[in-house]
C-alpha cells in the first residue's frame, strides 16, 4: 500500500511541475506577442466570463466552440486561449489546431491578465 501511495504522490508532483512549466512558458511567449497579432479567446462559461476576463477578449464557451461556433475568430491571428485552470483551454487548443488555427494555450485568466502585452 505504501508503494502505491508513493507512486500516486510522485505522479501528482510530476503533473504539478509540468503544469507550472507550461504556464511559465506561455507567460514568456505571451509577453513577447503584440496585441495586433493576437486574439484573446476565453473558453469559460458566460457566467465565469462576466465575473472577470482579460480586456479585449472574446468569450466562446468550449462546448459552443467545439460545436462549430467560430464566426468571431480571426484565422490570421494567433489565438491566445484561456480558461480557469487550463484544462478547457487545452481541449479548445487541440480542436482549434485541427481546424487550422494558430493557438497558444495561456492557461488561466489570471495568467493572461498578468502577462498581457502592452
């Protein structure tokens, strides 16, 4: 039983470190982009978006996006996709890449707001 516990704790630690590394990478990339070259896409629910969102972002909940609601998206720009934890934005990015969009999974709304380019 102790061996299984150690494996589970180790796995959780690896996942945590990976998520931190990915968020830091996205932050560095986001800071280097120009607002003219990106489109901010919030894939949280409308209720979450109404609470707090990045300035200039558009909201298309991930379920609506994957159902084909892409009218507001600009294929000529890099889509900077975010949500509350990075999970929905990850799913959205996978789907958007298959549709031919250039994407950056920025993880969380806080990460985007904190590292938004000038």
